[in-house]
C-alpha cells in the first residue's frame, strides 16, 4: 500500500464501446481503481495501428451503466487512446487496458489487431499498457478465464511497472483456464486468403476469408500455450529494429 | 548473372496508384526486372497494418503508362499485397517494393505507416520486401536521392536475400543524398496532438495535428542520419516479442 491513491485506468478496445468484451474488462479494471472508458463507437477490427488524419474526431459522452461513464469516438482504437491522453482526461491514467477482444490476437494476428494497437499507443505515450483478447470470436463467449488472466497481469504491472517501450499482450481461451504462461509470438500466417466471386454484372470481387496457418512447432509460442488451455502473455515491443541483424550489417558500410 | 531470368517485382504504396512516389519507385524497379503495380485506388496514409474484412475488394486493371500496367484496389496497402499474392499474380514476385512514400517513415512513424505495412505484409507472405519513403511530404519533391538509395538496397537484397521475417525500411531526404547508412528506429513520439474546435452548433471536434518529438540523442538513429543528409536503412522485424524481457520474466512462473 505504498500508494494510497486509487489508480486511474483507461479502458479501450476495437470491438466498440458496447461490446461484451469491454464490459468484462471494465469490471476487472474497477477492482483495481477508477475507470474511464474511451472506445470506438463501432466495430473497428483489423484496423491495425491506423489513425484518423483526414477527418476530425468526435467524442460522445456515454453512460455505460450506473457505475461507468465513457466516451465513444468516431475513430480507431489508436485514435481513442491518443485523444483520451491529449484532450479527454484531466488526470493522466496509471494504466491503459485494451479489450477484451472477441477473437485471438496471438501469432500474426498481433500485426492486424486494433486491440493491440490501442495498448501499443498507450505504451508510446508512456503508460503501462495491456491488451487482452479471447480466442473465441463469439460475442457471448465465457470471458471468465480472460478476466482471471487480466487480473493477474494487471496486478503484476501495477506492482512492478513495465520497462519502457513494452506492452503486455494477453490471450486466453474462453471458459476457465488451466493457468497462465509467458509466451513468444508464434510464427504464423494466413493462406488461401480470398474467395473470388462475380457480381451480377460478371465483374470479379474478393472476400477476405483466410485459413490461419501455424508455422511454429515450439511449445513456448502463444498459440501452442493457448491450445493447451492456458492463457498466454507476451511482452511485445514497438521498436521494430532487428538489432542482431543491424549489428551484423553494420560491420560493412554501404 | 547466376540467374538469367528477369526478376518479377511487385510495387505497392499507400499514397495511391497515381502518386508521383510510386511512379519514381516503378522506374527504379524496371531497371531490375519486370514490374507489376498493385496499389490503393486512393490515398491511404496512416492506415497502419489495417486490412479490409467487412467489405469485398475490387481490382481494377489500370494502364499507368505505355510501359506499366497495374491494379488499383479499393483497400489498404496490406490488402493490395495480400490480394496480389493470392489472386492477381500468376507468377509469384521475387521482390515486393512499397513507396516511395511522400513523408517520413522513420522513428515512430513506422507504426502508423501504410507504406511500411505493405512491405511487412510482403515479408509475412515470404517475399523479400523493401519500403522506401521520402522525408519531404511534397508530392512534387525531388525523389532522386530516394531512388538512389532504393537502387542500392534492391541490389543488395536481390543479391544476398533477406533473413526470414525481416523487412528493409529505407528513408531518404529529398534531393541528392550524401550517402546511405544503416540505422535503428529512433525513439520518438507525437505531442500536442489534437486541435480542439467547436462546430457551428457549439459541439467540440478534434483535428489531429501533432508535433513530432525526437526523444533519442544517438547518432545511429534513422532520424539523426536523415537530418545529416544521408539515407537511413533499418532492418525491421514483424515478430514483436521482446525476447530479452521474455527470458528474464520466464525465470519466474506466473
């Protein structure tokens, strides 16, 4: 109890402010501190780290329940965290949470994830940040295991902090979990990605479908750990430099 | 001349298929092989690694010039590379190029960049991939230095290949460059990001503006090297795992 002040926790997501996932994460956040929700006003899946530059943003004050208030933003998850930081919050948060996403953000999904990007944006802005996702896409999925994992990681992060530049990416299956394990991002990709169709005027168009392909047989990858029924926690960094390769390349000038 | 077959080079970008930047990069690409252009049908800056999942994609065949043909896609840069790979190309490319972006993709800009994401998507799909950007936002900027840097990196990559999971991120100032240097991604962020206004009905809205802030005083960062008049080349990875931290954390179980 070194800090008697309740922490302020900013919660965002990419499924939109009315999703079940953000409700579940908000409930957990409220066990730790005061909560403010700033989230997209609609579904924003797969937007990655997109930000809105060509149109202005609006922030609509929303009463989510008797306990929780928030702002619905006509933008991306990264927009929400930026706008909360720069304009909407009088007090800076102690923690940024994003999720609980309805769908896995393990393996290559991390790249496309709006949920992870909201947390990463929090990290860029200097906040301890955690993304939480459920491998189950169903909006009605049982998120209790995800909540347990989130609770554990939030405790750890509030207690010990996070190194500069690091975001915690938490994934868990639906339902109860067997436990929580540290994990690395699995090598993976999507194959057979598009289904080509013809419109009534015989012009082609393409739907993204895509089969997820695991290219990784390590037992320490996030996807392996999830498949075993555990929550997987991966520390991710936004400095994308490949330092090992850079050192090697740097031995020769251009 | 170990391979007498001309390489096939896929060119994309985020400023759209009619930008000057993609024209400049296509000219360079044509010095090395056959070129196919698959790029967004309009400006897609700052979309990050967004992909289109809720609407179908269209691919419109376009004659760019007497020499070059391509497809204009109603999607993001990452969509373009995915669709080219999965549906549009009969022969798989030997190289994926993205750019030349009108605007820097050094430092934290990498996270938001559609240009870099197109190249990263190429890497995910298994292709050697290079992103090229000019620090000058002007569509009429002199891209000859960027072209020189691109030429040099393309030669290197076609000759030696790239390690799995690595994308080359090339930035250069406009006009002639002093040379080319290896670089790491500079620690940086945006501050004072939004300008709040009131609409005619007295309701607030927010424009993203943002001042770029360099937090990095190293002389090996991309931004430092660019400021000195050199092109900066950074090997970036899409595996975001912080392995050093993971090893340390893994010493204790959850």
